[in-house]
């Protein structure tokens, strides 16, 4: 395990998170739970973050009065949690945007109808860090470029693997798909269940939240109807 200490600032020992936060501050960027901060991380710093977070999670477990020195199931939990947060459930904060190769969509072979893609995701609510599991349907009316089908899923998962709200996630997916496809005609519909509703609070086991964002031509009744008809066909196919 590497050192938790990273550098010094005015005689105060800094953690790697302090160093990264300082860079983010200086750039003026935001670093909320749903924001990607990968451009402020240098190579090898994710490992240092995991080491720092391991120590902090161990402190939390100790404060919960769990015997992390003798309970074999809890001994490595601090490290498991740290790795899970940084490499998995919040990977979309620390990893760079996936490469989205775009192919030309012009001439006689160009396609200008609607594309509807389905992508499953797991996210995390910013408030309680409970799982948000669901499906995103993406509608695109392409202009001069199309992206590979797997890229829709990669973008959705990259946006989802952060702390977020479903409404925010839907907006983020829409923004990133618009960027990748260079089309302003994009629609995103998501439906998800929330651990927040199911595992705590009201403990409702059949909660389903739906959100929709439509841009460009998807604001017309015709395109919107076609998009939701396609979703119904996909839902029937998935059953
Ligand atoms: Zn919550």
C-alpha cells in the first residue's frame, strides 16, 4: 500500500485528494458528485486516491464500532469499498470519456431516419449513495455522422457511473450523445428503480421513475410518437 501523504503546502501535509481538489479549484471547474474530473488526474493518482479512501473508509467502519482488526469479513472492507467507488460505481468521475469513433453518413448510403438504441445502466443516487438501476432509450436522427452501436452503451454507462440524480443523468446522456453524433436531434428516455425508495425511507418495492429529454426534431409530435412507439417495440422485444 502506498503512502497516504502526498505533498506539503504551507507546512501542512496534503492528501492526494487535496492536491487534485486544488487543481480543480484553480481551473474553476465544478466537482459535484455527478461531474467528471478525469482531466485533473495525473497517471498513477487513482491508485493513490484508492489508498487514501481505504484509510477513510476504515475510519468510518471503526466509528460504526465494527471490529475491522478481527472480523475476517470486515478486515479488507475499507479497501474493497475504496476500489469499488473509484474503479466501478463512480468510475465515470475519474475515467476519461470513452472514444466514440464516428462514421460518415453522407451520400447515397446515408441514413436519415430515426435510430433508437437501448442501454442498461447502474448509477448511484448522490443523496444516499444507493443504487439506481435502469434502462436508457436514445433516439437520434443523424446528420452527417453516425457512431457505432456499442458507443451508446459506453456513453450511457460513463455518465451513469457517478453520484447523480436521474433527471441530471438524463440531461448528461443527451448532451454527450449530441456531442458524439454531432446531431441536434436527440431524445433520451430513462426508467429506473431507486435503492433510496426500496432499501430505506418509504421502502417501496415497485417504484419506477421515468424521465424524458427531447431536442431538435424530437420536439415535433411525429418524431416523439415514433420514438415512443419504438420504445414500446423494444420493451416487447426485451420481455
Ligand atoms: Zn437517495
